[in-house]
C-alpha cells in the first residue's frame, strides 16, 4: 500500500514533457565534460536548472526553447546544458550555485564561475535580452577584465570609476562596490545632482550599501522639495529590486539573521512611502516569514509561522468574502460600461475565464499552498489529515485544477486511493473547462491508472 501511495503521489506531483523536443541543443555528459567543452570551443555555458514536477519549467521549455531566434542564439554562442536539480550531479550543481527555486538559468564563464543567474519563469523577450547581454559581456570581456584589474589594484580616480560604471551598466552587471567608491570621490554638492542620482538609481543592487542609504535619505527629504514623479518611480523600483535581491540572498544562504535585517529595511522603506499601517506591517512580516521558511524548506518553523494566519483564514466566513467579491464585480461592470461593445465583451470574457484577483481565490490559494507544503514534507498522519481539511476548503472555495491536485495527493498519501482518483479526474475536467493545458493533468491521471493496475 505504501509503495502504491508513493507511486501515486509521484504521478500527481510530476509533469511529463509536453510538445516537441526543444530546438535548443543541450549537450550531454558530466558537468566537468561540459566545462572542458566550453574551454575547448571558447564559449560561455548556459544551464537550465529544472525539476520533473516544475510547471513553469515545462512552460518555458515549450515556449522559449522552441523559439527559433532563442535556439539560434544559444546554439551559436553557448554550450547549453540541462540538469534536473534532484537527480545525479544536479544536486551538487544546485548547491554550488545556490539554486533554491525553479526554473533557474545559469550563465557561466568557461571556467565555471557564475556570471549571471535568473530565477523563475522567463518570457521569450526577457530571455532574448539576457542572451544579448551575456553576449555583449563576452564581446567586451577584455575591457571589463581590464577595468576590474585596475579597480582591484586600487584605482579610485573618479573618471575611471565613472567609466567602469558605464561599462557595467551596459551589460547589466552588479556594481554595488564600484558605485559606493565613486560616490566617495564626489563633493557633497554633487552627490544629489541629477546625473549622479540617475547613476545611483541604475546601479544600486543591495540595501547593504552606502548608495542605498544615500538614496533613502534623498527620498525621505522629498517632502521638503519638488518631487520628480519619473525619478521617484525609478527610485522605488530600484529600492524594491535591491530589497528583493537581499531577501533572495538570505534564502539562498539560509541566513535567518540576514533575513531579519532585510525585513526590517523593507518595513522602513514602506514607512518611507507612507503606505504602511500596523495591519499592513503585520501582513508584510507574515508573508515574508512564511515565504522564507517555505523557500528554505524549514518545515518545523514553517508550521509555527503559518499557524496564526491559518487560524485567521479558517475563521473567515465564506459569505463575507463572496459578498466583497460581488461588490468588486459590480464595480468592475460599471468601469467597463462605457467601453465599445466588442472591447467590453472581450474584457468580460477574460474576467470570467480567469478570476484570480478575487478575495475568495486568494484565500483558497493560501490554504492550498500550506496544504502543499504538508504534502511535500509532513510524515505525521495527524498533520496530513489536518492539511486535507485545508485543501478540502480550498477546492470548495475555488475548484482550481492545481488545488485539486494537492487535495488528491494528500488523499493518496493517507491511503485514500479511490477518493484520490476521483479528485484527480475532476482536476482534469476543470483544466479543460477553464481552457488550460490539460496534458499535465492527463499525464498524472494516466500514471495513477498505471499504478492502480500494478497495485
């Protein structure tokens, strides 16, 4: 029975490859052989890190890697390599480059040093830009190497640092220490001059920097000066990006102390924008803390972190949430009432097809997400049975196929194979009903049927 349940869960959580084989030519062999090939052909290395169960990985493989322009850039200029993070050398490579989420794209030099890392689903346009940037780095590699060598020898002349920053900016490389060094060469009256502000806004990449502190002071003083909306918008984006980078670093290093420091800075930033109430601050702390323990796979602390929020979700009356969504829907209808008929119908059809911005949906999403963590890590039967109740409520609120998959997995893990089969079939039906790609759900159901026959 346990073997059957394990096979069933694997079927529910795994997604088979869809579509044709990728047009990108991924080399085979060991990682050492890949680096040797890169050295021999004088090419950088492009690595796609994924897992068998990762839906965004499959989506990117089907879309981006099958796009001729993307395939040509990769095949002509890189040594491409694909690894499963949970198999073979994949586990070693993910630890080496601190990969904690999927998909992750790694851009390496010939010697295996990391040049760039992209986490999460990447669109065709974004991947194309990243490949172009990586190639530009390659073309300007000698000049960047010379800049770095001169900088490491102690060159701190303002003109040199400015030129170095311009070169780094062209290829979107981190220059946090260089911009700090450049600011240190400037007289006080030039620190907040428009050209310097633009440069600081472009180059700030971490909250652990003098540049970040200077920009924060500038933003704090905006209440006393005329505000430039465009520049402030860029500043806000730069702050958000730097804080996101630091939170990601804390996750990759599994560093709780760093996480608390960055979380404190994020709260300061929100107060600076005057958009933080005590309730909003509690939400930020809760969200980031739960996400940190989830991403670092710290299940014991994750269980403790979710408990207050879980209690809140379970006590929310469904009727009030649905009433709020109904009011929002009425407001939405009034907003599109003045649009031409053809455009209004398109908006309305899209809204009904994917109503993922409703309060009910978000409650269901959070409940299902917590249940999914228990499905992945819990071994205690009482924990699993509790998670089944959350998952059951999630699908009662919104029967999304992904929520149903989690529910089926929990049922299977607790030995309720027959009920799991029914829920799995319902997930497939819901995917078809919503116009989603049904192949992953069909594949999971097929594997379930095979496991049932073997059992």
